[in-house]
C-alpha cells in the first residue's frame, strides 16, 4: 500500500482525485472514467430523474420555508411550510446519494490503481446488495417514521416561531417568522405567564407524586406477595394486575362517573354515610386529589408485575450471607433487594415518569382538564399536554401551543438523557 | 421466645392478608359498579342501584339490535385496524431491529438515539401537522389514515424493544449459518424470527390492543360515525349527555374490557419478560 502511494504521488493528479472531481461535477462521470460504464449510466439516470422530478418541488419548498409565501390568499403559508420540511428531507436523500456517488468513484479508482480486476456485473450487484442490505431493511420503516413522526414534530418546532393563531390564519393571511416572540409572550403577558406557571407546576407535581405513588405501591405489594408465608400467590397476582388489563379509557370514564357529584357512587353511596360531600369535579384541589388516586390505581399493576418478575432473579445466596451476618429484614431490603430491583428496572421506571408527564388521556377523560380557573386560559387540572391540546383544537392558538410543545420537548429530552445513561443496551454498544 | 416469634409472624401475615383484602375491594369496586350499572334498567343514573332490583340485559341487546346502534360496525372497524396494525408493526419493526442488531452501517448509532428520544414524544405533539398531511393525501376520516399513524408511531418504541431482544440471540448462530451459505434474508427468516417469537408476540399483542384502547387519534382523524372505532364511539355515548347514556356505555365497555383483560392476563408474563430483557439486558 505504501509503495503504491509513493508511485502515484509522482503523477500530477491521482486517478482517485480525478474520479472524485468528475463525480462531483456530474454524478456518474467518475464511474465512467473508471470504465464502470453501467454503474456510471445508472448514477447519471438517477441524478437526472431525481432533479427532473423534485427540482420544482424543492425549489418552491425551500423558498416557502424562508418566506412563508408572499401573496395572501394565493400562497398558503402552512402548506408551504410543510412542503419546505419535506423538501429538506428529499434534499437530504439526494445529498446522501450524491455523497455515495463520490465515495464510490473514489473507491473504484483506488481499486483500479491497485490493478484489481473490475468486478463482473453479477459481482457488482452482489456487493451492492450486501452493502446496502441494512438500508433496504430500514427504508420502509424509516420513511414512515420520517413522515409520521419527524415531519410533524419539526412542523410544531417551526410553528413556535411563527404568528399562526386564530386571527392570523392562512389562506386569508400570510404567516411570518417572529423569532422568539412567542416565548417572550409566554413570560411577559400576564395571562400566559400565570397560566404557564400554574400548569407547569401542577404538571411537575402530578408527574412526581402520581408516578412515585404508583411505584411505591407496586413495590410494596410485590414485596408482600413475594413473602414465603403468603399462599394463593397466583390468584392474588392476577387480581392485582386487573387494573392494567382493563383498557385505561374505560376505567377512567368509570371513575369519572364514580366521582360525579350528582350521581357518582363515591359521594352518594360511600361518603354520604359520614355526611361528607366532596366537590370532586368542581374544586381544583379535590379534582387533583382524585386524579392522583385514579392514576395510582391505574399505574401500580405494571410496576407490581415488573418488580414481581425481577424479584425472582435476586440471588438467594446474598440473603443467606446476610442471615449469617445477622442482618435485619430492613437491612436486607435496603441493601440487597432495592438496589437489585431499581438497577434492573431503572429505564422502565424513568419511562413511567415520562409517561405520566405526557398522560393526556386521564386528564382529558376524567374532567377535560376542568374546572375552569379565573385569570388563566387552562383548566385547573390541565397539564402541559392537555393545555396544548386545548390551545390547538379548541382555541386555535397554534403558535403558543407549539412554543409550549417545545418546552415540553426539552423536558422530555432530560428524561431521555437519564434513560440513555441507564439503558444497558447502550453500554454494550462498544462492540461495534 | 420461639412461641412469641411465631405469634408475631402470624399477626403479620394476618395484616398482610387484610391489606390484600382492602386492595381487592379498591380494585374490584369500580369494575363491579360498572358491571352493575350496565344491568340497571333505563338510563337515568340518579335512580340506579348498586344491586339492581330487576337486573336486565336491555342495554346489551340495544347495542346489537337497535338500528340506532353502530356498535357492530365500530367493532368491525376496530378489529380491522387492530389486525393490520398488529401484522404491519411486526413486519416493519422486525426488519428495522434486524438491521440495527446485526449490521454496521452509517447512522446506526444516531438512529438508536433517535428511537430512544422519539419514543418519549407522544403523537399528540405533532397532531396538527399529521392532520394536514393526511388531508393532503386525502386520508382524513379514513381508517387507512389511522392505521398509517399507528404504524409509524409505534416504530421507535417497538424497534428498540425488538432490537434489544435480537441482541440477546447469540451472534454465533447467524455466523454459522452464513458459513453454510445462508443469505441475509434467510438468516433473518430461519434464525432470528423463530428465536424472537416471544418478543414478536408481545409487539403483535400490544399493537392489536392499541386501537381498542385509544380514543384520541380516532377523535382527531375520524369524523363520520360509521368510521368510528370502539373507543371513540363509546366515548361519544357519554361525552354529549353524560348522565343519560352511562348505563349503555357501561354495557359496551364491558364487552370490550372482558376479552382484552382475559388475553392480557394470559399473556402478561411474556410481556414482562420481554420488557425487562429488551430494556435492561440489551
């Protein structure tokens, strides 16, 4: 290899550089220079057809992304925005092919410099299939992921920097980029500031309290059922998992009726015995209490089942060693069982927190985020995501909804970061 | 000394059983209440009884026989979406997971990070754009549009789950097969898929049940009642006039909750082992 390079250094331009330059100028040309005519032609045809079919679309898309249209009623800012985002993705694919073409020209030229024989057509196809195989496998999923998950999220990201709301909506009006104005409004304008602060703090309280309660209850029950003195373990387990097995929307709606102040059984049949009437749906405090109780009911079985599964894998001899040393039950729990359980399930527990942070269903189905609160435009039990839903689908404050979505996204990324660090799969990635 | 310890232990066990009993009541009461509501006559919730004097199946009958009831259509719609979603998600995610578990390629690591991050973002966040996209390709108010969103949205979580499981299958197996001359697809088909059956069953089950439980996406995508899925249809029973239709809602819910709960209880062991092996062992 080293001598080969010394030989070729003498020449002015190495073939590999020349092939690369040719392919940079016109994709396929470098391949033709390498005497790989069929491949060159294919690259050329792919390039031409790519440009012919997408040039117009990308051109308008990119222009639209920057300007969001210039003529009201004729240009639809939202459609232009989406077209722009899709253009970026199509462009990304184009650039990937382009770079592949350049790299390919270079590696073929190197092979020719080394006097390796050109592969036959069959061999070439085979190599292409081998090297491209993982890409073929992920392509269908990747495309769906891009259009169904990534483009919509990018779109929300973009909306946060526009002035798209009920009064300023296409096709009647054009949108424009407003920079960080929406975020400034969120902290400066009173109604937004107050609402944001109260919704945000309730979201945090909700996430922490509800999730922690369901984990603690699940853990406690798992330890109890695992006690060797307890009989009928299977039956008890099955019963305890029941709330998980019933579709959540059904249970939440049942609870919503149970807590209903006029006909709900909790006030009418149970609390009336003690002459207590609690305004479960109309008082924000009691609505929050009810929500946390319901979520604990809904969420503990998953944690319970998880811990029950992991408990079987705690090594027996560790307990035996602790017994020899005269360890108390509490010490065994504290130093053997808990570390083992938490280590094995940490990523899933983090996901429980993330799940409740985004738990739209329970908030919306229980009480639609109500009761209303004076001086703010979200209900008393609204968490960030249900507030975003209302802003989007009820009051059409798209720009503010998007800005709040971005803040949520940042918080979720923190969850994700912890999960990266806790997930064992990533620690083993070193083998690649 | 020995006697008192035994006594203490017995008291402890009694308390544990009492605690279980309390939990059973807390778990069972709402479900039992809903069941009893569905057997109450009429639809006036103010006069319902926990133990109805004349238990009746009229609400169940109404669901299936009344010309005003779309229950069977909703059931069919849900089943259709569920089957497609279940089969489609297994195909798409196992292909992705195979590539990520067994091949080295550009963007692999970032792809994994992307999955892990995206699985935490609820589909709701991008709903506006999704609706507009569906609208441009004419798939709003269509079950196909709904399937498309389900199929795309499940990828990050499930690809991650299945990839984790594939990683636990020894690489020596496919290397041995490669030496015997098996191609990429053959290894995938004859080695990976059969060995990964438990996790694929979990993915299939999850995605089969999702359309029965989700009401939000259908609510945004579907508008005409004959396209509704069960969850959305039932939600609308009580959404408009809450107190008037709850008995009917209870009957309809029980008919989907019972089969789902049964399947779930039968299969939950695999679910748990799949989740823990995928997420922790890698």
